[in-house]
C-alpha cells in the first residue's frame, strides 16, 4: 500500500480510503457483521484510513465501526467523521454552531468507542453561523485532544479560503483537507475547488470516485436502474448526480478502453483521480470483502499515462468562461518565462 500526505500536514493516509456510507442501510447496504468483515479485510490488506459521518447508515455507521475496531490497535488507524446534518428533532442538532459541533463530537466519540477522532469534517456550509464561531469550536476540540486534524466537505472555494483566513487571523487550527465528489463524470471541482485546496496546502479526499458504481459499467445498456440496486433505492440522490446522458456516455466509453488495457473498468475509473498528486485518497465503499480486496489493488497500482489521456478525452468537459479566460491569459504571461 502506498501512502500520501494529507495536504501539507504530516499525516500519512492510504491512497484508498474505506468509505462507510452503506454501513447500516438495510436495502442496499451492509449489516453489522458484514461491515465488520469488510473493515477487517481493509485493515488486513494494508489500508489505514476509514471515513464515516454521524448520518451515514441512517446514523448506524459510526456505532458499527466502533464495535468492529474494539480489538484493533487504535493508533494504527486514521479515523474520520463529520458533523453538520440534522441528527435529532431538536432545533440545535444541526449546523456548524459551537453547540452542535461540540455535542456532535462527543456523540461521535461515544459511538466510535474512541478517545479521539483523527480527522473531523464540517460536512456542509452553514448559511447562518460565522466562521469565527465554527473555527473556534473546532480549534477547542483540537486543543482538548479530542480531534487531531480538521477538514471540510462541500464548501465552495471562497468559504474554504475564508475559513482558513479566520483561523490564521485568530491563531486557530486550519483545515488540512477537503472531501469532494470527483470522478470522470463530475469534474467541476477542477475549476475552483482543486486550485483553492492547492493554494491552502490542503489535500483532496474524493468521494464517489466510481459515481455510485456507474463507472464500473454495470449499468451500461439499462434504461433505468435495476430493481434492488443502489440507484433504485437512492433515485433522488444518485440519479441527478450520475444518471445523465454524459454519465451514461462516459460509462459506456470506458469499456473498450478497459478491454484493450486488460483491466476492469472500475479499476481505471478508480485510479484516474489518483493520477493527480493533489488527491490524497479516494474514498471507496464496498458491499463485500472481495470488493475491498479489489479496491486495495489501487494502493500499489498507478494508471499509465496513455490510459489517463484516453480517459480524459472521453470525459472532456467544456470549461466555463472564467476558466478559459484565465488559462488563455496565463499562457500569454508565461510564454517567454522559464518555469
């Protein structure tokens, strides 16, 4: 297994992170026993990075992970979780207020059966709470030893920079990484999110690198998701994200490239984000142990340049006005400069 630093921090994480969104869901996910076997297969295969959130699995994922890790050596595992989304009927069980951040952390520590969280994310921007309040609360958790590193997820680029600027001004702990959807279908973070993360010295953790399984090729030729599939249970979430003309076209176009390369489509798609060294890890879920072992192959395998170029061609997307304008002018400024 190869490891990468989490941005400019000194924390090393395995390039393949175990995503646990499905742990606890009855229909398309995995129960506690199977989830525990998946965790064991992942850790025994060389992975060290497990990602969850307090809402995953309908709120069950953290507890399943905590039970599964009781016999494991805690300091060998990088454990990440998140807070923001509503976890109860009370008005303050959501958002990035000081109250919710501190109480969500305590609840996650209890569920995960641990004394500390290695990486604690804000799961979404909060339109009301100031970053002075949010970052002070996160900083207190770090100073108390309950959290080691901070991350953000789904924040727009300007809020990433603003939050870290608040931390710099107030001498607080900044964000070390960001977790965002990034795959061959959804490449829009290349416009502003990736440059912002790079500028701030933050690593990227990719979620849905296989676009919910779309890029594995298993949905190619289907007019609608098969009954019993993840897409059939998450139509309101996954269909708008991935089940588009672009998504279907790219999923189908990967297959001949994969066949010619002698590799499965999922392997090419999962390896594609890791070609960019700004990516610290891809968060890949699994519903059985074989999938985990397959995903872990990416820990030691790099996508050849020729395949990367072919995938980029089929997944090309039109840049927006600002991206085109800046790229053209950068070329003009640097045309006679050795860099």
